[in-house]
């Protein structure tokens, strides 16, 4: 049975793992002036061969893989969960293969970077090897580790904070209400399906869906099915946005701040946001993560309001229960980096480690996609799909509009 101690849950373990890696990074950088290495962009076969056969690269990669396993073993033991070594090894191999392919200069120039190959290969190999994802930590688990390690200077958050709040909270709230009205009064969907789809596409994907599902009447006959279907729809139909939105950002030469706001506000899950933004550049990824974290903060207030509407009473404790704890972990790490004299070097090291865990989550995004389920979902839940497509289209357009308004006009 899983240990249910308050701080010994899958909600807190991403923070403990990330902080442990951060502490090790600080010690290595300050004490020995060394840090992790990663794949560099390569042009020819000789370039990549020289890189992956270098001693520093091999040692760094081996240490990262070993420490990843140690982290997961400790986590699983503390949670009294069985660890499936083969499955994790398979995922890590896909990450390494994706890095090898995705750092090709030719492929990156077409937007086919590491994030794309992690998702693609994860989806491809899942259909061949039938890995049971229920035996592993979720995509959200690894993306939270990645975000906590995504150390950036807090001054950057302060500089874009006020304007990004308009995009993250005002636009998102309007989309949530608009999509809900379309689902209820035009498509005639029941309140459960409408709330699940509208909250998932407007706030932060499966995290919002699960939070809204938790406050629903658990005796509802189709709640479990509707929740599962909604997450599947979000996973499958958001894939085109991961590729198309960054392509449009480059094509129309949007600034890094507008690109980040657009990607962070219009793409559903945090993992998909990072995967998409990484196809543009690092600055865009920084901005997109900041925006998505601000959206994550809406989970608590939204569930509190919905509880009050549905049951005519609400407990403010929901705000604490639904608050994304990993955001506090991120802020603490970023505060330390901001105050350190060698904060820039430490932040660069943390970015490499953050990308490592994020890429594991990208593989799990791909492995979570089951195209076999699509015909059945289309046949039985087609209205939910229609609502998602309409809502996501509106979300994409309005988020772009708000981003340009806030950062280009005002």
C-alpha cells in the first residue's frame, strides 16, 4: 500500500528529487567547477561521433542516467511502490535516441528537435511494445521535476509578470466561460463533460481535468469514463498544436515574449507547452513556462468557485489543496540562483538537467497516445471532440490577440 504521509506523495516527490539534483549541481559547480554535458547541434556524422565518444560526454551521461535511477528507486521505495526497471530503461533509451536525432542541424532547422522525436518515438514504440504506463510515474511527475529545476532569474518574472497576468488569468477565465456556454447551450452537453473539456483546454490540461473531476459527484455513472476520454482528447488533439504554433511563431517572426505567451497560453498541458516552446528557442521556453505556471495557479480558485456553484458551499482549504506545490519548489530554486554570484553558471547546468527530465515526460506524452481508441471516442463522444476543437481554436486566437495587445501595443 502506498505511504500516505502528507509530504510523502507523488505531489511532493518531484520537489524532493529536483532539490537533491539542484544541491548536487551547486556543490559540483562551486566546489569543483564542473557540470553536466549535453548533446550539441551537429552537422556531419563525424561531428556526432566525436561528441558521443568523448570521455566527458560519456561520463556525464552515465552519471545522469545512474542518478536518475537512484532517484526513482528511493522515490518508489518511500512510496511503497514497485519500480519497473525495464520500462524506465526503455524510456531513457528513447530519450537518448531522440537527443541523437533531434540535435541534427538539418532536422532542427525544420522544427524537428528533440522534443518532437521524444513524442513521436514514444508514440511509435508504445504501439509496438505495449508498455503499461500505469506501472510508471506519470508525465506530470517528470515535468514537475523539470520545472523545479528550470532555474531562471526572478527579475525576468517580475519584468513580464503584470502583463502576463492578463494573458494567464483574464484571457483564460474568458475562454473557460465561453467554452462552457458553447458546450452547455449550443452542443447540449451535460455539465460534467462540459466542465471537464472547458477546464482542461483553457487552464492546464490533465491536471485541471483531474482537479475538476475530484470535486464532482463520484457516484455519477460516466464520470470516470468522461475524465479518461477528456484526457485522451487533450493528449491526441494537442499534438498538432505542439508543432504548428512554434512554426507560425517563426514564420510571422513574433518576438520571444509574444511567442512564449502564445504557446504557454494556448497549448493545454505543461509538458506540451515546454515541448512546443523548445522548438523555438530558450527565451521563448522561459516565457512560456512562466505563463503556464501562472495558469496553473488558477486551478485552486476555479475548483473553489465550481464547488460553490455545484454544491452551494465551498471550503477555502481547496485553495491550499489544489495549489501546485511544484511552483513553490521552482521559486525557491530560482531565488537561490538569482542571489548567487555564479547563478548564471548554475542555472545553465540546471537547464540541462531540467531538459533531461522534461524529455522523459515528452516520451510519456507520446506513449500515452493510443490511436486505437480514436474511432471509439469519435463515435461515442463526438460532441466532446467538437467542443474541444471549437474551444481550442478560440483559445489559440484570443491568446495570440491578448499577447500582442499586452506586449506589442500597450
